[in-house]
């Protein structure tokens, strides 16, 4: 419905070698599309970082079919430890102005 406030959640996909592939998602945040906060922790074991990609996709939770909001795909080797803003893009791969995910990343080499 035009003008409704979205119920966002984030899908996180690891793409690359078969043993590294995983799909998970956050819980959805009811009626908070302006500044949602998930406070969720996810851990991944990546065996071949040279070919791994991490895709973050934001969706709007709906009754029938969830709506695509924006996404970002990043090579694993480009990710750095710390707090980062990840710029989102629309379905035509155009940057969405002022639309980012704020994430905290920790990489453990052990």
C-alpha cells in the first residue's frame, strides 16, 4: 500500500564455494523502515575467502510476497573489521541515496 511504513528484515547470503554457501535472515522490525535496529549476531565459517561474496538484501515483510527494498554484494576479501555503512542499491543497481546498513564486522582468522 502506497505510503505504508515498511516492516524490514535483512537476508544475508554467502555465495562462493559450495561448502561456504548459506542463507539466513534477521527478524523483521514491525513498522520501522526509517531506522530499524536488529541487534542480531551471525557467525560464518568461510573456507575459501578468495571466491566468497556476501550479499545483504533488505526486504519488506508482507502477507503474501515480501518486497525487495535494496541490496549490496561485497567480495569477502574487501570486508574489513569494524563498524561499517554498507550502501544499498536498487534492482537496477543504482545507489539508493541515504540508504545504508550499519554493521559491525569481526573477522577471526583462526
